[in-house]
C-alpha cells in the first residue's frame, strides 16, 4: 500500500469517527514564492534527505569494499544509515500530513536500533571473542561510580553488572515496539483534534523518551567503567555524535509540541496548525540529519579496515557485507539474551548458546572461520 493510500485511509478513518478537521489545521495561503509553506518544507526536507544519503552512501560503500571485520562493521553501518533513514521518514511526515501520525513512530524505531547497535559495538570492542565474554566480565573487579573497589565484593567480578547494563540497553527495543503499537492504536481510533488523544500521545512520547534516556545512561555507565578498552577506538566521539543526533532530534520536537499544546504557537495566514505540529518538527529533523551526517565520516571511518585490506587481510565480498548489515537477527538474539538474564538459573549455558547463535549469524554468510582475537591482540580485526 502506498503512502497516498495510507493518507486517504487515515482521512477516511477520521471521517468515519465523526472527526471534523478545522480549516486552519491544513490550509494556509501561498507565500510570495508562489507556493505554500507546506510545499516549501517538502522541497527543503527532501533536499536534506537526499543530501544525507549522498553523504552516507560513499562511507557505507567504503566499508563494504573493505569488509575485513564483519562483527564491527555491520554494527557501524547500521548506525551510519540510521541518519538518512530518519531523514527519509521525516520527509514523508512532512509530505503526507494525513498519514503523518502513523509514520511518526518509525524514526524512533530507527533511533532505537542505532543506539543498541552502538552499545553492541562497544561490547565487541571490549570482548571481540564472544566465547570469552562471560569470563572477561567475571574477572574484572566491581567498582563504584568513583572508580574505587566496592568493599566486601573483592573477587566477585562484574558479570551481574554487565547483565544489568545489557538489560537496560536492550529494553529500548521491546519498549519501542510497545509504544509504537500504542501510538498506532491511538491514531487509528482517535480524532487528531481531540485534546484527550493529544494528552495520551504525550504520555506515550514521554515513555519513549524515558526508554531512550535509560539506554543512554546505561551506555555512558558502560563506557565510564571500561573506557581503558574503549578510548583507543574513538568510542567517546562515537557516543557523543550519536547522542547529539538523539538529543537534537528530541529537543525541538518536544519544545514545539509543548508550545502548540499551550497555544503559544498558533496557525496564521501562512502557517497552518499541521505546519507547526507536524511539518516544522519533521523539517528540523531532516536539516539536523544533514548537518550531522559529515561527522560520521570522522567518528565511523573505514580507514582502519581499508588499511587492513591493503596489508593483505582477508575481506568478504560487497554482497556478503550488505546481507550481514540488513540481517538484524543478531539484535533479536540480544533481546532473547535480555529475557534470559531475568532468569539466572543455568544462565551460563544459555548465554554461551546465545552468543554462539549471534556468531553463527555472521559466520553463516562468511567463508572464513578464523576466530576473533582478544582486544589486547587486536590490531586489525580478523573474522
């Protein structure tokens, strides 16, 4: 079904629900340019989205042509392409106001997959060999927030702490599915002009933002505890870049929605209600994705992997790398592991089995079976 059909179906649903849309919600006079503000926003947001793709595709191609470390690069490319995907969804939000409430949750889903991929990338940096992951966290001492050993817990290791961080990060995938379903149900059964519906949407949005904050705080805690391992890979700049994307995506939308709700921002001759509520926040998101996209060339470069390939390290084909990027089954394995972490009995066997499943998802499409080296030995990743 095309977006045009979705928009018509959305409009039909509201009509069947007895919902009357005031004229100033989606009608405004043309600007001196001969087009409406809505049409201008479609053009600008579309241009920013195309520019984001044109910025990110060469970076992605550079990785895929030097596919020497699938466990790292598949995660990096997912993070990289979150940016143009968010921009693209926001273009359609600007373009199709009638379907926009159905589309608004999808940029948040892309964001959730990106932030989880960032965490798994950090975990991979620290313990590339998945079979030794549990042993590694069980061997490092427990520390408080000030980096001091926790009294009375010497020699107990940080495995439970790692499990807790894993749960706090992966909860965003489960939570984002729940908030998306809730948002779609509210849109399908309510009237977009209803104050009650807008209040319920605000609650759902707050819950989604809380999920994001919990995940980011968990990743920050993980980085702070293991920065000795993560600093050499530029992980702090990766974290700050992606955190900036999330922060500047949420902040303008939250502010504008609040100002619209309290009638601070009102429709006028040239700006409709939907321009304020839907079009302008989505336009800002598109512009921000374009502005942030060049930073990813600095924080997620392919230089390391290209140099490894030039030194003769085995690399997989372009098509193999592309398949591994779009195959997100490993993230669902991560959700499965999160669920198992709530049930600690015989967990070690299930954790090892889960890690083996995750490893098999990559190695199944790879012809090489060289094991991943430990972090201390890792100069150029081999797979």
